[in-house]
């Protein structure tokens, strides 16, 4: 079962043969993975239902044993191919703790105190954002989110991310991932000055500093003004980018957030999405929806270092 969560069924067959001298065909490995994966999926569903049965109160409740620990979560997506449906988004949530230690600043070359995501755990859902939100809520409850001193939500700026953040994590700091913010800035630079031109690079560099200092609204206003003098297609794209910065202004106070010891990059969830992709989107991989849904919780358990715990629970539970 563990091997099926980290490699293809044919590879698992070979590993069992070479390491354990066990003769089990890839189809037998697949059948066992489906059987036990369904148990993992059922256990996850049970935990999700229990965690979301308790109403979420407005404001973070007071806990007398509240710790000094800080926690965060991030959401992203990766694509896998589902037979009969095509490419579908596997939505991923990552929960982490935040620790601060001296780090080399790539821009200045100085050693500065920066926040880092540690002790990551992941959940994933092949479907809508609401179900992912419930799974993330399940995971943060397990991790002791409500006892944390303070919390953060990182995202790429997609509306579905912030909709879930407002539903489940309304009193957490919200931060648009720095990389995605600068991606939009680079696109705006190309629209204004021509893709890849020296002028575009100069504009981007100057506005990157403005963005880092927390002045996203200033960038939005500049793009809106520039749109007035451009043809319709470029003007629409500039207004779209302006809307991105205007809408996410309060989530782009990067200098302030970094100085307070919070991560401003969502590499932890992007890494998680890549690890799911490595198992589910390899060359030629095509999944039935049911097959993928049975194996996703297994992959998540391995990535979250919970496989042994959950395996003991499903293996020793009464079978139907």
C-alpha cells in the first residue's frame, strides 16, 4: 500500500520483487491499493465530517493553553488526467508551522530574520474548492490551529482561495504569494513597454520595489491610467492586471509581513502540488475518478508523515 502511494503499480511490483522477494503482479498491487485506498478515503471522510460538524464561531476562541506557536496554510492546484473527463484540477492544501531564523537576503546579501514554513502536512481533493476547504479545516483542527498564537493564509490570488479563506480562516493574515504577485507585474510590464524589452525590464524593476513596499494600489492606478491611451485589447489586459492589484491590495503588504516573521512565498504548497503531480500525472498516466480518489488520501498520508498511524487504524478496523 505504501509503495502504491509513492510510485506506479509496475514500479511497485518490481520493488516488491527485488527487495522483498514477493511475487505480486502489478494488477494485484493495483487491486490491493484500491481495496485499502477505499478504507483510507472512508477514514478521511469520517474525520472531515466530524471536524466540520462543529459550527465555526466568529473570531478566534480564547484558549487558556494558547501557545506561542504560529501556524499557516496555503492552497494551490495541480492537473491530473481523468478518463472520460480530461484534465482536471487536483486542489491541494498545505498546513505548516512558522519558524524564524537568520537567512541570506537574495537582494541585499545581508543576513536577516525571515519566517519559514516547517512541519508541513497536506490534503487534496479532486473537485470543488468547498470540499478542499473542509479538508483543510479538518487538518488544521488536527494540528492545533485554534491554540496557535497567530495564523496566516497564503495563496496565488485566485478568487476560490480567498473565498475559502474567508469561510474558514477569516481572522488569519492573508498574503498573496510574492512570486505570483511579481508574475502579474511582469505581464503588466510587457503590456506597457513590450515583452522582453529593456524598457519593460526597467519598469518591472522599479515597480517591484513599489510592490514590495506595500503600494499595490499605486500600481493599479498607474495601469488604469495607462489603459486610457491603449488599443482595446491591450487596455482590457491592463485593466485586468490593475484589478488584480487593486483587489489584492490588503494582501500585498510584503515588507510589513516579512518583518513580522511571516513567509511571503507559497513554495510549501507548490512543492506539495508537485509531489501529487509526480504520482498522478506521470507520462501516460490516466486515472478513473474512483481510482484516483482512493489513492489521493494515501499519497497525502505519506507526504504528511501519517501513513503508519492511518494504516494501523484502517488495517485494524472492522471490515465490511
